[in-house]
């Protein structure tokens, strides 16, 4: 970069790392805003350092962000938290496609609600070891340096966390099966097929909807199916997406107005949970564009 000073060069190098750092912090903290804050704090610390003394910038930044996240998680334990089930979701939407650009693939690894709940049961050091090794392929010796433990201790922490998580995140073939269930649910809703809706829903399914009036909770397959039928009647266009890594749907009305976003949790071939947002203010804040091609946005058959 012509005429750039040392600080400009450092800032450019940091920006090249930002996407990965935000992805790590998001996995750790479960909030895009908190992840951005953690990464910004890492930048402030970097700006105060002698950059020439940092031999491995990637490793240094990973260490700093990891320790910031550990401190944030420990701080959370000292104050009451709203449960993941009731808090207003901070949705991250990405294309649901087998082949996606690297940046989209990183975003698609954003934390799903089910995984967040599991990760929240881990101790901060377990969570960091698991996230760094199993999700970002950081070597155990480097993880040990980050958390101030030996390589063997880092391996033990990761193994313990892995047992607690028990196989999440799910493999790609399982995600395709889940998508098929969600698509069947949407097709049944649009076709007025009440029995088809019941087949796609677990009998004890819970739908938590964040509306302009607040949180509305519906339970049971019959109640959820009835509401789904009424809601989809107003929709003209629906698009399959990943919502925080879970199979989801975005729907628009006749005038291109965004009506809602929903994420579906699928287990044993049925939808066991739905989390949705229809609050206009929240939807506006997501900055989603109107559907450019209605035909391309219809659910896959």
C-alpha cells in the first residue's frame, strides 16, 4: 500500500483477520453484537502493542479474542441472564446452498439456538477449547497457550466438551434431511394440507414468535399447524435460508414487504421448535432486501 504508515499496515492486516475473529467470538458468546465488541477490544489492544514484537499476528489475535471471550462468559455467570428461549433472537441469515463462498460459509457456522443452549452448559475454558479445535481447527498446543494450560490439558478439555455436545453441529447430510422436513412443512401450509402439517410437526412442538406485541408462545402440533396455515396465506414469496445455522424461511407479502423470518429445529424427522420474528422494527433492522426473483425464491419441491 503506497504511502501507508505502520499503523495503516497493521489496520489492514487486522481487517484481513476480522471475519475469522468475529466467527470465533460469535461461537463463544452467542451474540453478533458481543462478538463485534470483543473483536473491537482486540483491535484496541493491538493498536497499543509494538507490532514488530508480534511474531504471529493470527495466533496473537486468536489468543486475545479467546481470553476476552472467557472473561465475558465468566462475567455472565455473576449476573442473571435471560434464557435463550425468551430473549429476542439476533438472527444471522445466509444462503442455504451446498456450495457457498468462504465468507458465507463462515456466516453459516453462526451459532444455532440448539447448539447455543448446549455450549452454555460448558465451562468457559471447555467452550473455548471446543470452539477453537472442533470448529476452527486450532492445534491443541496453541489452545493450551491461549488458556494457560498444557497441550494434554487442552485435549482433555476439548474431549470433555465434545462429550457434552454429543455430536453437534450436525453433518451436511443431516442438514439436508432437516431442510426436507422444513420444506414439507411450508408446502403443507401453503397447500392448506392440515394433515401434512401435523406429519411435519412433533406433537409437543413449541413456536416462540417475537411480534410487535411481544413474545407469543404456542405449543402443540394442532395449534402450531393452525397458526402456520393462517400466516402463510398472507405470504406470496418464501425463500429457504439458514437462520443462525438452522433451516429457516423468509417470507414476503404481495407488495414485497418482509413479513417474517423463522428458524426451525428438527429432531427425529419432525419440527420440535420454531423461533420466529414478525416485529416490523426488528425485521427492518435486519436489512433484508425485497425478493429480486419470486420464482427463484419459492420453496423447493
